[in-house]
C-alpha cells in the first residue's frame, strides 16, 4: 500500500511531466501516420506518372496493342531496356483498361 501511495504522490507532484510526455507520444504517432500517408501517396503518384509517360510513348507508335489479340513493342537498337519495360507496362495498362471495359459492358 505504501508503494501505491508513493506512486500516487509522485504522479500528483509530476502530473504535468506525464501529460507532456503523453502529448508528445500522441503527437509523434500522428506525425508518423501522416508521413506514411504522404509516402503512400507519393508512391501511387510516381506509378501513375510512370504509366502516363509510357502511355505517351505508346501513343507515338512505339507499341501497338490490339484488344483480345496481341501487343507488339518495337525492339530496335534505339529502344533502351527501360523504355522497352515502360512500353510493356503501357501494354499491360491498355489490357487492364480493355478488361475493365468488358466488365463494365456486362453490367
């Protein structure tokens, strides 16, 4: 019982330190979750930007997608490995859009 009274006495005399500590913990957690949301949004935006850039190249005729058939990517010496991957991703995005249009059309 003495121990409980001792703890109560310490809490009573140092309540503001404990309150500030709790505030800092809650504030820190809030900042951490906010940072996580920002990182998630940045990652999604980077993926969307990458897709849109590859779609621009797709529109220039470097890749040809025929729904339900094939996707042809130009593979000439002037096409870098990264550009080739981007064009393949553009084909995949076009295929995703095609599949979405089929699902929407059936509903």
